[in-house]
C-alpha cells in the first residue's frame, strides 16, 4: 500500500492543478488578456528554471552558471521540430489535438537534447568544485550561444522566428508542477540523501562510499533537461528563439532567484521566482530606474537575510504539516496494532 500511497501523492497536484489550469486558460482566452497570459507563462517558466537549477546549486552545493545554455539547446531543438512539422497533421485526430501531440514530442526532444548536453558538460567538469565548475559551465553557455550565432540553419544572430503558438497556461502549469514534484520526490529519495551528503561534505560522503561524481552528473542532467523544457516553452510563447534570449545575464537571473529563495529550498525557489518576475513587471513603469530598484532590493535582502527567504526549509516543514503527518502516522499505527 505504501508505494500506491506515494504514487497518489505524486499525482494529487496534477489532479487538483489541471482543472484549475484549464479554467484559467479558458478565462484568459475569453477575456482576451494576452499580456496577462504571457506574464503568467513567464512566471511558470521561471519557476521551472529556478527549481531545476536548485537541484544542482542547492541540493548538491555546486555552482552552475550554464542554465541559459541548456535553455537554448531545448528551445532550438523544439523550434526546429515544430517548424519542420508545421505542415503535417494526423488525419485521424482533430487539428488542435494533432498540433498538441507534435508539441509534446517537441518538448520531449528538447528535454532529451538538453539532458544529453548536460551529460557532455557534466562528465568532464563535475570532478571540479566551486569556482572552477562555475567557470566551466559559464564557458559552455557562451559556446552554445556562439555556435548558434554562426549557424545558418539556426538563423544565426536573428534566430528562428515564426514559431507556432503552442505554449499556454496548461502546458506551463503542468510543467511547473512536474518540476516541483520531481524535485520533491528526489529530495526524499536515496539519491536525494546522497546529494545532500555531497552538499554538506563531499570528502566525507566519498569516504562513506558515495559515488560523488556519478550523483552530481545525474543531478546535472536532470537540471539541464528541465532547463531545456523551460527554454522550449518560452520560445513557443513569444514565437521566437534568438541567441539574445540565452545570454550570461539570463543564467544570473535564475541564480539570483534560488539564492534569494534559499539554496536547497524548493518552496523558496518557487516563491522567489514568482515574486521577482512580478516585481520586475511592476517596475516596468519606472523603466529608467527599474534595474536600480531591483538591484537595491537584492542588496538589502542579502544584507538582512543572506541565507535567503526560506533558507533550507520547505513549506511542508511548518509545524502544521508536521502535526498533521504525525496524526496520520499515529492513526495508521493504531489501526495496524488493532488488526488481528
């Protein structure tokens, strides 16, 4: 029964979230609020990016600056597939369903390509630590961007335009939920405990028999795959994929999100991604001072609370959830004890 209960817990967010997302999508289409829809899509994509990067920077204690590179791999892979399949339809399905199936294929390919890029970068570089790893991942991101800018098949500096509009609130919401569930399930798994051990003391973890390089590569690949998913979603929301979307600054933005939320905290990554995205949008009217105010807020927060908003804590670590879980466990134990 325990595996079944864990499976139900994993699917519960989708059972609750999908109807809500469908209602929100219908409401946005009915009201014609394209600007608000794009804002919510951006929030969801930033949640995906922040939570996925937290798997590496938070759970393992490494420092990666190459998330924008993996985003670019995913975005361009999905863009080439959707553009290549633009004239094809599955005759036995409605056109809208056929398009969504092709888009699902493009998203899966984007995650696979970004994950493969994570393997290629992670295997040689994750034997390094700290600043050295940051430099390697930063160099990878710049290499990807330079390659794209010089490939005619990828549109060079102008990128790929005219992408079909496939991203909507449902796709982004389900993807964000999947990313959070993945990170949560990973954190309570045996592999998650190994990653936390590496974060606390890599030398001690290796002495206890933990394959530190292997676990770090796996975490890096998972993080890269979900970054590719985020890149594919945002490209098909703005109907464009250009190298300017995936610069070093984009990687820094995601790093800022997880640092402010708290390294190692899934809840912190989600809250920080939402707050920072909406905050930047609210400051759009003060365009001349927008980044000044943004930077000043970051400095103040780092001075007053350098561990981030949540530190290493999660929403489900609050006393209310712990007491509720303890009551459930006590009830289950009582029923088991009273059984013949």
